[in-house]
C-alpha cells in the first residue's frame, strides 16, 4: 500500500483543522518480549521533512533503522520518547502499559499536536484529538518515524541490559521468547528485568 501523503493525511484524519495543522505519529516497541520496558515514541515531521525510506521498523534492517533514526531526530519538528517499566507492565498488563508509554511520549513533545495518529486499534486515555490506524506504521510517515525511534531506542536499552545480564543473550534476541532465551530462563531463572506476568517467565520462576 502506498504511503498517505501529508495533505491526504490531514484530509482523512484531521478534517476541519487548518492547513498548518501539527500532526504527530505515535508507535511503541516491545509488547512481545519477556524482559525490558515497553518504549513509545511520538514524532512531528511536517509536510516537507524530506526523509526517504520511512516504513514499519520491523521490516527494515538494523542498519537502515539506525540511519533513519539519526535523520528523524535531526529533521523532525519535534520528537519524544517514553517508556513504561517492567513493574508497570506486570501491574497493569502490557496493553495498558503500552498506552501509558504512548501518552508519556506525546506529553514529552515540545509542542502540542493538533492531531495524533496512533498505530493499532486502541487509543490512550488522553485529551488529544486522535485516530487509531491499523498498520499505520506502514501507511503514515509520522507513525513510521515513531516506530523507528521506539524500536532503535528499545534495542539500545536491551544492549545495555545485555552487559549487566550477559547470561540471557539480550543483545541477540532483545528479550523476545526465542529458544535461546527460554533455555537461559530455565537454567538461570528470571532476573529483575524479566516480566513476571508473562507465562514463560512464570514457569521459569516456579521451576527455579
């Protein structure tokens, strides 16, 4: 599917707003992993951002994500990153923790957006005029940019955790439930950055 350009985006989702409307895109990274925070990003690009190659971060190579990350933070009008902790994930569940991280990311922007476009089918409880767009990270530049910022930020966090907990292999699988990760969980038990509410972690905790 071709990308939605800025004017079409405004026409579809920001009807009634002025031409110079401030559109923010929001996405998160890290709902599936067994460890680490869930990270969200919000990005305001503007109509003339000139960034080529924006797409769903999961479909891009790590090298391409890193290049686009630097370009986004340099050329965007505004961007913000926030997270929800492992404790918050375990307390309120991953869906609500993801929505909380999204709200924090938008709140952190140095400008108040007129319209917020959110990847997925759920909106955080907030005061912003907003629209949820399924597969928005492959349709709308602002959401694609947010998905890249969130993914790169979280991957870097997991690399840092790998240095603290090298036995789990976080640098390779980023906390996702790969065989290597599950085997390490069974051998060493969970550490303080594992999500205790997730079934594989629960099982490892019980068996240890």
